[in-house]
């Protein structure tokens, strides 16, 4: 079965999605080429088929941008990463829309309170933007911190979700 590839026009740019059946394995705001760079080897072995939409996933993305901010919680995801990164990504998914979490709090919720830099690295390595909501992770004190797609995009998302 091929991986399914689609792109959505959104208020923050073109969101590229790559799924294996009903599991989202990559999502970015940069390029289709970059989607496949960090795939699990089992996923990377599949051919890629461009489609107009990915069943269920595309609808949930549209629902999110139409104001149902929890719709993306129903999307199943999978990405390759070290044990701490996996824990951090799981913790990120538990941060509700309209809320933020500091890098320090993310480290603690990921099982290693001293691993603040590793928490930042997990955000930077996140290959499933928006659905694994690294944009909800901020510096202690509330400063936005970094975001791979620019602070303007991070700020837009946090405003849209009611966190700012």
C-alpha cells in the first residue's frame, strides 16, 4: 500500500501531509521533499501516491482550521525518534488548545525534569507539525521561544487557539 501525500492551503501556509493508511507519519509547512527525510525505514520503503485528500485526516485538518480546535486530537501519528523524544511528543499531544507548556514542564512531563534542552530538541525534531503541537511549548515566563516555521506562525497558531 502506498503512502498518501496531500497538501492543504491554510492560513499559515501550505500544510503537507504524508500518511500510511490512516496514520499520519509526517506533516510540515516547508516542502513535500522534506516530508520523507525522517521517515521510519518501513514507511520510507513505500511508494508515495499524491491524492486530493487523505481520508479522515484531511477532514480533521479542515475542521481544526474551521474552529474545531480539538479535531486534530483524533489523528493517529507515528514518527521515528529516541525514547525521550517519543515521551515529549506524547506529552505535547496532551497540551490542550489554548494552553501552553514551558520547555521545563515538558521535560518533567516527559520523565526527565533536568532534560530541558532535550525537550527543546524534541520540539525541533518534531516531524508532524501542528498535530504534535510543538507550537504550544514556550519558554519559562511565556516568551515564545523558537519555531521551525517562524515565530509569526507560532504566534498565529497560539492566537487562533486562544493561548495569547
